[in-house]
């Protein structure tokens, strides 16, 4: 069976959420702390102001229930 990157990403997101007690504020804090850690390495660039173009349609997480 070929690996499914989207399923793997969703599984990791679910694991992080579970580790945070499924508390949205704790999940947000987790990602913000991780972002700050990445910024401090100097290896990554982050957007600090909105881009001048129209925003793309909002992406949503698709359910992978049908794949089971």
C-alpha cells in the first residue's frame, strides 16, 4: 500500500490535539510555541503582515472516513 501523506498529517494533528487534551487553546499555544522555536533557528521565514492579494478560498480538512 502506498503511503498517504494527507492521512499521515491528519493523524499527527489528531495526536497533537490529544496530547493537548483536545483543548483548542492548548493546541493553539502548542503551535505558537513551535513557531517561535522555528523562528529562533533563523532557518525559516514567516509572513508578518497580510499579503496584498485577495485571499484564496478557505481550506478545510476533509474527512478521511470514506477511506476506511
